[in-house]
């Protein structure tokens, strides 16, 4: 490979009337080359992370870091007192478990006095008690409901006890098994073939087709409750929302659908749609008022209008953008992440004081967080002209600046969180 030519030397050889024009052209080409190189390096770094790194995006959690910083600032005696209190609470939880008493007796051949060798032993009190936390495997039972019947002395009338609760008439599987299938599938993310294995070990083989039937039957029965939950979310003054793609079985392969979550202080509701369009937020929250905490996705624009909900931004997403630019612009990325961490320190102190969501919380944000937010966006405005727009750090800065109004919303409303992680955790 040949060495790169000396551009300055080549320009010096040009005629005086041509050199200024060529210098401008060369400068533009060099700037474009630098921008393309930075973008290429960023794409290579991201590709390496996706191919060779962990599948989960291991971004340091800002809330966890804030807790760690606060913990490190405490005196050793205070930290030890907290650990002792936590152990006490754990023991209290274990003591609430139901007690199953079992008796362990001394074998007949061992009932000998260790001192005199005598066999005349008598019971000493109630014995010693040793406790264990034991796991009792889940099992299935076959309920036989004996329905009592009563006949009248007239010889004509008969009264029979009502039948047991059933999900549908004539169904041989009880409501508890239906509920177990739904919990295993939705809460524990177990595919039906694994649930079928569990039931087989428990002594009741159930095919995957039957499990699918139970699942959909339970969904039909719970439809009224589901609609009530969505209505509860729509009435909430503050809602978190997020969406994630979901593969959907289709003929010849899989299509892409989306699971959405809408979270209030009382309800976590999920809904499915075949697309990521804004029709779903409109269907759930259209015509309602309050605040909506989301990321920068434009699909929520239809409900965050002057006549609808106020859009609240997510500082965790901003921090994530700067985290991705650590490899290419470590100084600026670390500076931004440190500034955002200061906001989480304030939130941790509010939680420690037990004032989250109150007027005291808002006052704390106005006194400490507001100046830090002002300083953060002033720093962005100062750095933006010196950054390549299409570089990772340039994109991170532009992302934050476009979201400034939404990101400031938490300062005005104590009910608004610093980030949208509540909704993201609901989709995990």
C-alpha cells in the first residue's frame, strides 16, 4: 500500500490563481471524509456489540448508581444498621409462611443413656424445634364435588346443590388450571410445550393444543376485566407507555406485531396491534387529559396535543444515546452522563425522604434539578457546533435538544418521573 500523498505539498505546486479554489474543495472533501469515517467507525462499534457483545444492552442503571453513591456516603455504622434491619424483615417474611409440623423420634436402638447406659428414658418437654424453608412441588388434584340433594316429604320436590364454578359448561378443567396456564404463559414467559412438560410431571398429561384452548378461553372470560383495566388507565392523570415488537406466527413464517403497555399508578395494561402506528395510543388514550411519559417515538404524537395529554420525556433514553457514543467521543459522553446522574441523585434523596410525588418533591426539583437541567442544555448548545451531526455524539446531542420541552416536564409536575423505565420494565 502506498503512503497517502502530502496534500499541502501538492497544493503548494498549484498556480496562485487556482490554489484558493482547490484548497476550499480539498477542505470540504476532508471534512466529509472525517464525518464518513466517524460514522463508519460508530457503525462498526455497534455491529461488534450486536454480534459479539451481550444480547442485553448493559447500560449502567442511573438509579442504581445514585443508590450506590448515597450508600457510599453513609457512615459504616449506619450501613450496618440497615443490613441488620433488612435481615430482620427477611426473617419476618419467612415467619409468615404456613407451618407444617413433623416429628422426628429417637430410634429404639439409640434410646440409651450416654452416661450410665440405662434404657429407662422418659420424654423431656416437647423436644427441640428445628426449622427449614422447604419447597413443596406443585401438584394437580381431581376434585370430586359431591352435590348434596334434598327431597321433600311430599315426594315431588328435589333440591340439589349448585354445580361447582366452571369456566364454561361441561369443561373438565377447573378455573385454577386455566389461571395457571395464563400465568405461566404471560407472567413467566413459558411456551406451552414447557407447561405441558410440567403438567406431565405432575401426573396430568395435557396436550399443547388443549393448553392453547384453555388460554384463549380464559382470555374470552376475562375480556370484561381487560376492558375495565383499559378504562382505568385512560382515566389516570399520569400514564407511562411503551411498545416492543413481537413475532407473530403466519403462513410461511412470522409476521411482526407489537405489544404495547400503558401503566398508571394502579394498573399495568397490555394490548396488541399488528402495526406500530399511532392508532393504538389513540384507541387507548384518545380524548383524555393528563400527562404521558414516553420516549421520542412519533407514534404518540396523536395523543400529546394541546387538547390531549402533555408529553413527558425520558432521561434514561437520553443517557442511553450518550452511552452509545462513549467509544467515539468519551469526554463529551461522560460529561453528559455525569450531568444526568446528578438529576438521579435528587430523585434518590426524594425517595429516601418519602416525599416522591408531593409538593415537597416538586420544591426539591425546582431548587436543585432545574438549575442542573438549565446547565445541561446550555452545555449542549455550546458543544453542538463543534460536533459532527451524523456522529454518535452529534446524534445524542440533537436527540436531547429535540426533546427539551418534554424532558423539562418533570420539573413542573411531581407526578412525572425522571424516565420511562416503569413502562420498559413492564415489557421485560
